[in-house]
């Protein structure tokens, strides 16, 4: 399984970013896909997940972030709106949620 995350960058507080994660080496449509993030000195935190039963969000993402997927493109997205400085982290996508495979991460920096 290979996961390539992209779309991170520097944005001002209140701005938006859209992260993408292209997957290969798996039957993409069969996998639950997730986004997690890790800020410096902190544990990896659940952000959002999408699976057959629906979409799920961590408390920090509710109302501001939207996860979606395009099975034809083997890609999962994370639309992030109303970004805050505390959203600054490396964002990782995962294939699977119980025993996830990880991509390399993309850095999101939100300036105040």
C-alpha cells in the first residue's frame, strides 16, 4: 500500500486548504480511509474517516472539515475551512482504521 498526501502549506487563520491523498496497491473502494494529524510533541490525533457506513470526525474537525473520496481516482480528500493556529500539524492519511497503513504526511501551518 502506498499513500501520497499533498496539499499542505502555509495559510492564515480563517483560511482554507484541501488535502489530497492518492492511494495505490490496494482495492481502494474496499478500504475505510482516514486523516490523522500530529503536532510537534503531541500524539497522533484522529481527524476524520470515511467508510461504507458514513463519515466520522474528531472533535477538532467537526463543523469545519469535510472528508470525501473519489473511488475512481483512488483518492481521499480533506477540505479544511476556518483554519486555526492549533490546526498546525503534519496531516497523515491512512488506509484502514484498525491496523492502518500510513502515508508520508503533509505539513499544514496556520499563522495567526
